[in-house]
């Protein structure tokens, strides 16, 4: 890896001897140098410039914590899940002392003047958080002006064209790849390709609370076909419609929903197992109307928390934040609530309204030390 040398109290010299000078355009005013380095070391000499930070020459986007976490989850899913793309950085003309000789890059940086990330800030931060010792490829644009940096940022984000979705689908559906690719992508939480769907994720992923229990032909044991597909599709659609910050990001939505329902699975494990073993006949927890209604209820609690709390924000979803919100709401419920005799006709908007108001009333009763079922409209008295 590169070598760091302290020059004085303010400046540090960095030298990379493991790179390659690229002569792509004869008349280019700046040089292109590609080298490998660990993510943690790249973080030491890089920064970003954003208009949001009131930098007059800013061009980078605001860092999105959810995007970083999504990349980390992808890396965690499989040892073969790598990120081969280069991180593109700029050594700004007249601001950073830099040179390239015999494929050796040398530059000086300080707290005030660092290399600027033009492309890859989310990848860099994600890999660094996942494992700072992981090696990444870095392409440095050496001696580049601020104007050219902005042009490169715009070019990278507008002219780089991903493969057409029809081309991607043709690979996904090829007999040679089909089953293996769908499972691998779903387990990594990649569902926005339309062929690897949210249902594939909930069926295959080790992180899915409903794994192996979807009510479809792919569940080979017919007795395990418990979870209605429409329930899962409906709660994903709910998140898309209700939460603007999710921005139709299915990967983030399925993570959010998986955390919620995995926590409920642990909290009410006896009810969960009873629902599965009785095919929802002796417990209401995993019925379609319950999955949709409970998710609707939690979303309303989450929207309020997003506006007024410090621990939960949609633009920075964390397992800890979701768990804390559950502890303040649904975790107050008891097993008797799920196992009691409920009214019929809950699989409508009016029915779910009854379910949600009944959850609220039950939580309120338990908080006040009353009988949990007192004036709970949902429950049929025995």
C-alpha cells in the first residue's frame, strides 16, 4: 500500500508506488493515475465538496446513510459480493502539491486541503465501515481544476449508461443462470431488477422473517404455505406510497420490513409458531389482514417519530431505531391479544381501521394497568 510521511504539524505526504499512469487523451490538461489502496487509507486523504455545505465550488451530493447501509448489507450477504468500480478522486490544480514520475504518485495533503471524491463517496464509506482494510481501486485526476471536476461529476452521472433492463432480464432468465442468480440476488437484497422480486427475497433470503412459508408453489412442503403473497406485496406498496424518503427503493423497503417483522417474530415467538403450526387457525398474527394492518399501524407510528423524535429517521434507518419504536408501541401487546377470538371482515380498509384502533386501545390499556381487552372493538367476548 501507499506510504504516509509526516512533513510537519499540518501536512502529510502520500506516495503510491503501485499504480499506473493512463494516457487517454493527448491534449488532456490533467493526468490520470490509477492505484490500489485500503479504504481506510483513502479516507485519510480525501474529502468532498458540496453545495449543501455552502461551498461555492461544491458539486457532490449529500451522503445518504441508507445507501451506505444498503451497500454494506450487499457486502455482508456473500464473500463473492465485491465492488470492482474505481473511486474517482481529484487532486485540485494549484491547491495540492502533486507529481507523477515513473508510475509513482506523490502528493501532499492537510486538514484544509485534501483530495476530493468526484465519484464513489457512498461506496468508499460503505467499504470503510464494512472493513477498512479492504483494498479498492482509486483513479486520481491529478492537477485538475474545480471547473473540470464539476464537469467530470456531471459526465459520470449522466453519460455512464447501465445495461438496458431487457438485457439484464435476458441474463437472469437464461436457463444456465436462472435459479442460482435469482437466489443469490434476492439474498443480497437486490430486488429492483423486476425478475428478482420482493417475493423471491422473502422466500429465499436468510434475513427474511417469512423464509420458507410463502403460500406459493415454490414452497415445496404444502403445509408450510402460510403467508399470503398479496400481504407482502401490499406492505411493500404501502411503504412506497407512504414514505417519501424511501424513494421507491425496494431494497431499503424490504430491509425495513424485515427488521420490523423479525423483531415481532422474536417478541411473539410462541404466537408466531402457533400461527405456523395451526395454519393461522389458532392465532391471528400471520394472517394477511394482520400483516397489512400491523404494518400500517407501525408506519403511522414511524411517521410521527420521524417528525418529532431523535432516535428514528427515515433518511437513516437503523435496526436500533426500529427496535426502540417497537418498544414504545407494538411490544406492549401480549400473546392473548394475538390469540383471542377476533371479528371477521378485517381484510378491508374499514376492517384494518378496527384492527389499528384496537391495537392502540390495547396498548393504552396495558400502559394504564387495565385489563388489556377492555373496550377493544376487535375482540369477540367469549
